[in-house]
DNA sequence: AAGTGGTCTAGACCACCAT
DNA sequence: TGGTGGTCTAGACCACTTA
């Protein structure tokens, strides 16, 4: 297990001290693990050292380590596979589909159960530009007005019907080296692309929705009639430590689709 | 502690066996605790016997019991208060406000932080009727078409501006004894009212939203102009065991407010 | 068969709350 | 002071994966 021992050596800097007084021991352990991930000592997809090893290195009991790992698994930062090991979570197509893409074909029967129709949308890039952040985007992304950003417009279709128009703003500093060619040639989900190509993991987002009338651009891009009501969703997506990394505005044509959400216990 | 011992005796029927083979031991324990609550042996607000006592009665270790309780606390079925005890959760005004009422005044700055403006809406009852369930409502609530239901329309205002029109359908069988007078005279949040008066606890909900143009009724009730776009939200609220208990359609006027949601790890 | 995570135990000690 | 939940320990044993 050469890779593992290398990882442990590299991880030593994160794992040999629990000095940060973050309250209870398991929270300090959790913070130490997060530090290993945020500092890219452990990369998405990597296997962690075994629980026994980490616990030993940190000088805590295995139960305490497990409590910390439990929380990170729940937050989808880590993934456990019985018999194999614990891994830094990778964004899968399914995770994107079920967690972040929340548009579903209209159901006649509400309580019917699992949506049959959760298909992956077809994505077309409408425009890709390098611009300067306006006030709203800078505010959301914690940049200064005028900082360089990429502005990407995508059109998403389900069953060949244009349903969503996305307007995405990301920091050009954070996504250093991104260009239209790389973006167009990506072979995966956009959040997977962020993660594998730029090391940016989207963990959760906050959304605000309102009803609007189709703008001229929406009429053209979505092919809807003037006066059509649409849902406009503003999303701020966050990475570790609540760091905002993507500012997105989506226009959703809800003639045959719904914007779906769950209302359950807050985290 | 007379009340406690009575509760334990009553609870014996739930707590003396773990026969239901629900997989691992702590899951069986969790199910046993849920049974005590669902069968109303323990009522909302009641204090549970101490962890030591329950663990002893069930013949499991305290760690195993705690794991079961941990999950129920996370699902907001139980509440722990250090030094005092563990209690069956009661719906508070705050829980309604923060978890289930998801309309907030528009913020100019998105990432600004905690919404300053989360005020409790003023609620007016527009109509209260006993009707027969139509197909959609029956479907959602797992009733038969034509079963008796209560249909309640409420108008919600924030800062004296009408913002939401709620259309609520609940089973008259489940809410036996409800009438307009009792509904109007309730002194609390609607979900708190369901819980304290009818023993029905709303745990979570699933919502589907779409943009619509204001109907004649919305124009009249919300005082908006014809052609105004609104968000229509259909909510199915569930109690224990995924039992649907309330079917609600809300029209939201989003001129100065947003429909807000979090996108985080699924449960 | 060896290594991993998954479950469960039987304690110890601490922090908080009531009286 | 006595009871409650909160944290932590150091194991044992099981189930799953890989070789």
C-alpha cells in the first residue's frame, strides 16, 4: 500500500495536531479531516487511510473518529464503502440529477411516488463570455465589482423541449484556465467538471424563486409566447466553509414541468 | 415521578419486545420508540423515560439507544434538553416560520446572511367549507374521490400586503370534530393546531411549483392586476410513516417576495 | 485470509438543571 | 446533590470486499 502511506505522510501536517479548539473532540477531528480535503492533501475520489490508522494518528478512539466521519458522510463530503474503505466524495451524474437539477415533468397524480421521468437534460451552450462582475454577481460571489468572471448561458431540454435557460456566473480567478473550448468539450455534468478540472466541490445551494413574464431573450431562447409566465430561480452554490462559488439564474418554463423541492428538517 | 412510571407502564407494550426484524438493533429500537409516539402512548410535549431506563427495558446498551434517539432528534421527532430529559417534539411558531413558511421579503444582496425580515404572516381565513374530495385531492391524501374533506382558504399578509393565498384540503375523517369556529379561534400556528388538537404531527412536505397567471380569484383575493405572474405551489405534507395529511395549493405574489429553498444533502 | 467498514457493548467522566 | 443528557473510550464481533 504505497499510495496510502504516502497519503498518510502528506496528511501528517493535517492530522498530527488537534490544536484548534473547536469544542468537543469529535468536532476537532472533523475539522482536521476537512482540512485534509480543503487543502487538497486528499483529492476527490481518493481513499482515506483506514479508520484504525486515522484514529491512532490522531490519538482518539475509533468511536470518536467514526462520529466525525459519520457527519461528513451525511454532508456528502465522504463516502463509505463497506469492505473497501472511505473515500472523498465525487460528484456523480446521479447526484447532479437528483440533488441539484430540480425540474421534473408534471405529474397528474401527486403522491404517486418516485418520478418516472427524471431524465438527464440535454444541454446546449448558448454563449460563453469573459466579462466583469456586475454588482449583484460580485456581491453574491464575494468579489469586487469589475472582477473578471465567466458568464455562461446554457439551454436545457427535456424530451427535445427547451425547458430551462441558465445564466451562470463564476469567478475567472477561481476557475483559472477555463475557456470556451474546455467548457464545450467537457464530458460530464457541470458540477463534476468543476470538481475534477478545478478542484471545486459544490456541496449545497440556496435558491430564491419568483414568477416573471418571459423576457425578449427568454421568448427567443425558449421559444415561448410573449406573456408566458416563467419561474426565475436565483441560486448561490457553495463549497466548503460556505464559500460561494457559482451564481446562477435559471428561467424555467413550467407549462409541462415543475420546480420541485423537499421541505424537511434543516441541517 | 409518578407520571414517568405510569408512562413506562403504558409504554411497556411498545417497549418490551423488539420482534419486528427491522435490520440492525438500533433500527428496531428506533421503530419501537416511533411506535410509542404513533400510538400516542407518548404525546407531543411528553418527557420520555431516561436513556438508562429505556435502554434497560429494551435490553440494549445505552450507546445503541442513543443512536436510535440521535436519528429521531435529527428528524425532529424528539428533542433533547441537556440536564432535563428527552421530549416528544412540539411544533413551535418558529419551526413553522423557518421550516414550512418559505416566503421571504426580496433581498437586494443575495449572500447577505440571515434574513432580517422573517416575520410571522398575518393570517385571515377567507373561507371554510366541508366538501367532497375531488380526484386530485383524494389521490394526494390517499382517500377515495367523494370522501368528506375540509377545504380552507387563507390569505397571508406580510407588512399588510397580501402575499399568499392558501387553499388547504384535509380529511374530515382524520380531523374529526373540526369546524369553522374551532379553526378561527385557534391561538397558534396551523401545524401546531393540527398537533395539539388532533394529534397530527407534520414532519415534512414535498412541493412542486410552477408559474401561472393570476386567476380571477387571485386577482380579487390578492389585489393584483390581471396578467400578473404568480408562483403556484402544491404541497403534500406528511406525518409519521410518510402518511399524507394535508394537501395545499398556495399562490404566491412575488413582486416583493421570494419563494426560498435550500438544496442540500437528501435525507 | 486479511483488511475494511458496521454494529454493539459496558462502562467512565463531564456539563447542565433542578431542588 | 442527584438526575439528566453529552462525550469518549477500548475493546468484541459481524458483514463485506479483494486477492
